[in-house]
C-alpha cells in the first residue's frame, strides 16, 4: 500500500459514512476529517447569532470570519468553532434541519472547500462528506460512495437520535432524511452525486464492520 493516501468517502445522510470513515482512518492511522461537522459548525454559529438564514451576504461573511478546527481526543473527534467546543451542539436537530441553507451557498462552500484542501493536502487522510470526490479532491487515491435504502438510513438516524435522548418518531425522521437528500442532490454547487471513478458500496443490510471491511479491501490490496 502506498503511504500518505487521500481517501474520499461521500454519500447521503445515514449511509454510515461517518462511522466508517472514522474507523477506516483509525485502522490506517490516518487523520479523519468530518466535513459535515464543518458545515454544521458554521450553521450552529449562525443560529446562535440569530442570523437570517436567507441572508446570503451575512452567512458568507460569517463563514469567512469563523475559525473551525477538528481535534482528535481519545476516540472522539472534537469540533471547535472559534475555539469553543461544540461537538455535541452541532448534532442538535435544529442545526441538522438548517444546514442546507448554508450548504447551498457558493460563497460558503468555497471557503469550506479551501479549508478542507488545506487540511488534506499532506495525505494520510480520510475525508468524508458529499462533494469530496467530485470537488474537494477529485484526484483522491480512492473515492468511495456509500449508500443504503431510504428506509434503512432513516432507521439508523432514528436510533441515533433516540440514543441521544431526542423524542422523535420514525416517520418524521424519514421525512427529514428525504428532504435533506433532495436538498443535497439538487443544489447547484457541490451537489451529492457519485464521483467519476468512485467505488459504490450499498450498505443496506450490512453491519458497520462489514462496511469498513468492504472499504479496506480495496485500499489494502
Ligand atoms: O454528514 P452530515 O449529516 O453531518 O452533514 C451535514 C450537512 O452538511 C448535510 O446536510 C450536507 C452538508 N454537507 C455538504 O454540503 N458538503 C459536505 N462535504 C458535507 C456536508
């Protein structure tokens, strides 16, 4: 295996890609970069500051003025916005349901892509998101696209939220996953799609361990 690879993992919400990317990075001793956490971080700050989510100019300005950092601590990836730890806060449903407002803005994406390229260019990284193989690192050594049926992805999200103590129902979660899918796939800049040359893995019915093995099989050969 070549050293210092750049590995891109994309896919829709609930495809298991965050967990898989994190475990693959651990197995390889690589840095794990959760790009969704970066979009969540600025969304969290926009909500906290009470910004109008339709105010493109203000949101792009905010993205330019915000420092984002991902730091590994034991088994966790801690997320910092302007040096304040917000790892838990950025997973709140209010943030999840507002991210698309920022993620669709070209000015916001431009800034995120620049940061992600800086973080990953040295190699030895697993980047996970929606546009890694298509926009951020189209020449990545390996590109994966993880997918699963809408029903399965919704069930996974539902269990995650319940485990965190949120009161949600499966039908509602499925509706939200569907909306986010549509928004992710239809935005003009950096939409979610299978990158050229990507290996597509459908994880419906697969355990996380099986997904990790499926990815590593390609890299370790
Ligand atoms: O992977 P996630 O659910 O934490 O991502 C949160 C949101 O961020 C998701 O709705 C889409 C957006 N996102 C994006 O537009 N581009 C990325 N590279 C990663 C995430």
